C-alpha cells in the first residue's frame, strides 16, 4: 500500500490510525459511495470541503458525508460575513488534492479547519487519506489535534414545511 502525505504526517506525529482501500468509481466520488464501498455508516464518513470567505480567505469544513454545509454557519464560525464553496478547478492548485481525494491533513497550506461537532459523537471517523480509493480511520480528537480544527455546528438544517 502506497503511503500518502497525510499518512506520513500522522506517523511522524505518532497518531494511531488505520488505512482502508476501496475500489474507486470516477463517476461516483461522493461520500455515500465511499461509505457503501467500505460497508460503513455514512454518519462516520466525513467529507472535506474547501470554502472561501469574504474577509479571511480560504478555510476547510469537514462534515458527515450525507450532510450539506450551511454557508452562513461556515462564514460565522470562520470569522467571515459570507462564504462560498471554491470552484472545482481551484481545488488542486490550492490544496494539492483532487476531488474525491481531498483531506485537510497535508494541504499545500495550513488553512483553518472546522470540523462539524457531530464528529465528536463518533468513536472513529473516516476521512480521505489524500488519494482516491484510500480512507484514514482515526479518533475525532486525534484529527482535531493534527489539523488544529475547531468544532462547531456546520450543518444545513432541513426545512420542515409541516411545523
């Protein structure tokens, strides 16, 4: 198994983790497909999203794979008034990673990282190892330690028209 930059960083910091490989389908790079390929609950598989704020520049949000980031909450937690997802063409030059293989561990620059608070209810979380077809499994507090992440509510609430 090839080691990714993220794996080398975790090893150097002596953080316990596992790496799991899975078959990649270039047509389905979403977290639901990853969870299915791993035989894991989607609530434990986290996706890494890169955003840009209007005041503080780029930052990273890490949320459960079946959720959607709330841009207003993301802006607020990152000290911005507004935030938007970056364009896909910006991802590789900005982070060094491609879609389906992006992780906050080992990006070209250390952007601020915000981990959704739901991660804290998981014993372990699955995050990209920095390459399509590889996931790192580690404790949420270890992920927070290595990325210097802040936790908070980042999830878009479902709108219920029946209330």
